[in-house]
């Protein structure tokens, strides 16, 4: 079945200063960009979630759990509206109340097939957006998909490859991400499973950081919770922190970090960092069950 997108709102061309997120400053910024729907506000954080069109039977649940971890943040799920992983992630975002953007490899008035057309309508109805660099009813030519993938990466602070074989469009998106020195994440899988051969290769080579537990995606992507305590609220709660503790809390509020990660990122010597963590734990702003993982403010 084929359906033509019939929205009362026509597509519009965006001026370059209105391109969303980091796309304006990306080396893959397109010359033209068309939009249907509502663009997210400037404070939102794009996270690309991509993968194979023919995923495993458990992939839909995996995508749901990954996306749900982004609730109560400023995250926007960015993907390509393809069958499989892309559609699972868009659908999970809609079900979780998380904004989502679909970047198409065709014009915004071109036909979309079956369930993908219904999903596109849901994205618009939920206040999300469809984006394309192609005019009107331009068909989805084969070469358009590679170009589409560079925009998905350009829109995003982080790219997550959920499931991918050794060859596929998701790995091209990953390459665009790495070309701009952005954070690349990947879900590991069974070493004998061809569906994970691409993601496992990214992890084995050290090009991507693993997301072992779906619920840890938010922390791995470095996206803070919206309802975390603000530094300005501490004094009213009777908490007086040292300057060093305030700096550490401001930087990692809403995150989960290991001790070695903290040292690498802030460069404090071990005694100084231990003193700061003790101060924050006494204040109830950091918890740790094993003195290995430190949870900042409910991360």
C-alpha cells in the first residue's frame, strides 16, 4: 500500500540560521533544507538512533528500552523513518512522549509506503518534524540515502548504532559521526550473530563506546535529567559546598561516572577528588554502592 502525505500544513524551506541543533555548524550542513511540522527549541539535544532495516525479533523491545531512558531530558530522537530500527525508535519516542525528527531521502510531498506513512503522520501530530534536502515530490533515489545519513549525524550530538550488519547505512551514519569527532555509541550483541557484526566491529576497534544496558543510554550519551537539583537551590537547602565540589556537581549533575572517568575528565588528583566525592555524598548529592560507580543526583 502507498499513501501520499496529505497535511494541511505545506512543507517550507528553512533559512540556514534556522537549521536545527548542531547542523548549522556541521561540515555536512546541506545547502537547502525543507521541513514539515515543528522544529524543537534550541535547548533540545539531538541523539541519532540508527540500525538495520531487518533487525532481530527482540529489537523492538531493545529500542523501546533505549528510548525510554531518555525521558525527563531535553533529548530529541533523530532517525531516518526506514523500516526496522529507525521506525522502532521513532515509535518508541512517540509512545514515551519524547520529540522525534525523521530525515527523509525523498521530497516531503513524495509517497511513503504503508506503516511508515502512518508513522510520519504521528510524528507531525505529536509536534515533531520531517526534514529533507529534496524538493516537493523528489523520489527516494538510491544515492539520496547516503546524503540523508550525513544530515542525521549532523543534527545530533551523539549517534547510537543499535543493530547493524558489517555493511549498511547505519555504519555510514557512524562514519559521518566520527568524521566530526562526535560521540559514537553502539549496542554489543552475540559474537556469532550477523545482525550485530557491524556494531561489534565498531566496539572491537574502539571507535564506539558500548551501551551494555539499554537503560544507561541517557548517562552514556551525557544527557542530564531535567529535574536534577540546580546549583542555585543548594544554599536554600542548607548545603554549603566548596568551590571544587560545586564545580564537579555542576558538571556531572544527572550523570553516572566511574572514579577513573571522573579523574580523566576533570584532572583532579586522587586525594582531592576523594574529598570532593565525600563532601557530595554527605550532602546527599552523590550516591555509590560500591565506590566504583558514582551516581550524581539520581542519575
